[in-house]
């Protein structure tokens, strides 16, 4: 699990993430303001969790950017703990907070995680 903790530290400074562990699952919570279930893709591939997220920004026509520090995209590959799996994983996005519940078992080769609003 230390590889996952280290990978979370390497996420961009504007991305905040928490990793929790329970008896039968891990819970990964990532703050992704401006995202929805339609703009987040999460999957397990070869022992890694792949998260791709896109935020949408609406800029009123009478304004223009002077400075822009909020990235529109997040593409992250995070190593799974050895006992985590994508099988039966669950995900949800509520108010820009992504929660992924990853059951403990042996890692599956490739699994798409459904994201609900």
C-alpha cells in the first residue's frame, strides 16, 4: 500500500486525495471540483487504478482569464495495494468528490468502474 500512498503524494498540488482502509475494502476519496459522473472514467488495468477526469469551466462572455491555475484534466495511474481488486468496485461523484470503493482480493486484469451522480 505504500506505493499507492506515494503515488497520491505525486498528484498535482490542486488535487486532494484520501485513502482509507477497512476490513474488506479500500476507499479512495479524490476532490475533483467541476466533475460529474459523465466526465470521470475510472478503471483497473494490470494492478493499477487509472483515473481520467475532465472538469468543465463556464466563463461568462464579459470576462477573460487573467490567470488560470485549475487544470481541466486529471490523468493519473495509481498502483493498487496487492490485495485490492477492481472486481465489484463501486464509484460515485457527488459535488465534485469522487469516491472509489475497491474490495480486497486479488487484482483483476481490467475492470471498468461505473461512476454514478
